[in-house]
C-alpha cells in the first residue's frame, strides 16, 4: 500500500501477531491514526498515542467492562424487540438496516445515556447520514487521499462532508452543554463519566475532547456491530442445521425472564457469534503498529519506523488453524480453544477494541431476542458475497429477509412452520 499510510507490512502468522501486539512500548509502538483525524478530531482515541492514549483508555474502560454490561441487558432486548416489531409482516427487509437501527440505539442510550428527546432523534438521523458517508469505498477514499479533502462548495464530496459535520457538531455541543448544566453523578453512562473526569491537576475534559470521543465510539461501535449481526442472521438462516441447533438451545430458556448473563453464556450461540466474526471480521486489520528500532520479525529485517498491520482476515482464513476456512462451522469453536493471536476479531495489545465486551454481549442478546420472538427467513436463496463498506467487510446488499411475524402468532396460525 502507498496511500497516506506509506508502505505497510502486513502480517498474518500468529507468532508475528503476538510479537507486534505484545512488544508494544518496547520494540513496537501503536501510533495514532492521522487518516481518521479529519472525521473524529485530534482528541479521538484513534488519534491519541503514548501516555495520552493509555490515560484515555483507563478513563473510558470502566463503562465497557463486562460487569457493567449486565445493566444494559434489558435495554438491548427491548430495543431489539421494538425495532423488529416495527417491520411489516409478510414484507421483506434488509437485515443490515434493522441491525443498524438496533446498534445505533444501543450506543446512544446504553453507552451515552441519550434518552428519547427531539434532539436524540435529530442526532440519530444526522449520525446515520454522516456515517453512511464513510460506508462506500469511493467516499471512504476521501480519507485515504488527503489531496481530495478540498471544500469546493456544498455539492463537492468533501464540502458535503464538512457541512454535515458542522451540523452534527452543533447538536453534539448543545447536548454536552445541557448535560454539563445538570450532571447526575450516579448515572453510569460514558458521557456522564467524561463530564466528571478530572486529571491530576483537577482539569476536566473540554467540550471538544468529549465530542471527539463521542464520535469515535459511535463510529467504532455502530457499523461494526451492525455488519456482524447482519452476517450472523445470514449464516443462521442459510444453514438449516445451524438454525435448528440454535433454536433447540434457545428453547431451553425462557427468553423474556432469563438473566442476560445466562443468554450470554449459551455455548452454541457463543460459537455462532465467534464463527461469524472469524469468517468475515468487521475489522479486517488491526490499527498500524510501528517499529521503534530495527527488528527481526519472523526472519525479516525491518528498519525503524516501518509500519505493520495485522491482517485479521488472513489469520482467520489460515487452513492450518481453520480447516475448510470458507465454510461457516460454529462447531470448530466448541471443539478447540484458539489463542488470542490465532483468533483476534477485536485486535489485541494496547489498542485492542474498547467495545469488545459490549459487542459480544449485544450480538448474543440481539440474536437470541430476534430468533426467540420472530419468525423470519431469507428472501433470496442466492449466496451473499462479502463487499467492502468503507472500512468494514459487509454482506453485499445487506441480506434481504422476509418477516413472517411474531413467533407466537405464526405458531398459532400454522403450527407446521413453528420450528423449521
Ligand atoms: C463486532 C463489533 C466490533 C468489532 C469486530 C471491532 C473490532 C475492532 C478492531 C479490530 C479494533 C482494532 C484493534 C487493534 O488495533 O488491535 C478496534 C478498535 C476499537 N474499537 Fe472496536 N469493534 C467492534 C465494536 C466496537 C464497539 C461496540 C465499540 C464502542 C462502543 C468499539 C470501540 C473501539 C475503539 C474505541 C477502538 C480503538 C481502541 C484504541 O485505539 O485504543 N468497538 N475494534
């Protein structure tokens, strides 16, 4: 690659990955991304590096910790049920769109504590439009070629970008100001936490710092989770044996009253989510790492300053680790344990995905809620191919599905189609 990153060495062997991800600080460092700066700002987690980056992660990590997820369980299930109930029975829908609606609500409500208000609706629709701009390869190329970042009026690609960003900023800054004027310290959302945070000198985060992190989390957690969920429903409905096994497992619990943690620990559901993230990981690469000094990496000599990225996709498709790598086989995760360098859908080391616990929790609860409550099927039989959507690898066309109705009603009407 010789874009704005310069030349990049790509690695996919578990040994090389272990080396670049665990020798952070010493031989390798994890530089901040200049590429994403125009979108998320200089104070975004993506842009920060070194001590600033470490401090920011320490600050933002607690709300993403596994234990906190329990609080979000009921909310995730309710959001899912509501979004799916709004779909018209006997009509087709695009799975990715449904999932985008769900994951956007989850982030806005559970993580940022933005509850229903006219401003929330406005932020939601502006954000969806703005993030859509990063979704096509053509538009995402604006990021890779800084020379294209010229504001030539509202109709030029970068001009459009800039105007949308200005409008969105206005909304976000108003929300930040409103929340600053009345802080509820017992609230557990990340926005409250950022408003309360103080450094050693007692300084709080500025509005711009908070805006940059809000945008970062929204971007990082919305498209990735939605894309993965769309892939998951595709594979579940594409392979009847997977659907059957999953339904058998889900029928062992009472979905409306089950503890979210019980759902989270269901073994087959877990394996389905793991295999979905293996086959087409939404993040295909780790963020770049850079050598701090000349190093020998797996027999190759690399000069100081060399950029290296882990290819998560290639690692997950290694025949030696995953026989028949193109096949969707959740069983492989029940039969074998993989090391964090053989299976790494959330990257690793000092930049490992901050939202990993939330994403894992959300995926399982959304799928369990959908499958237990609604009867659906694929609307088309042809295979769906992976297609780049900006920086993620999504299903082409977003997976067209048919909503048959709420499970109980469908079962009452026609018992023969209860469980396929
Ligand atoms: C299925 C869903 C997701 C996938 C596959 C995913 C994947 C990734 C990957 C591969 C990285 C790069 C790690 C590295 O360089 O080692 C990353 C970083 C990150 N992710 Fe996620 N992610 C997901 C969901 C989320 C969610 C829900 C959030 C937050 C709400 C989030 C926040 C972040 C942040 C802030 C970073 C940057 C961390 C840093 O620079 O220190 N992600 N993610």
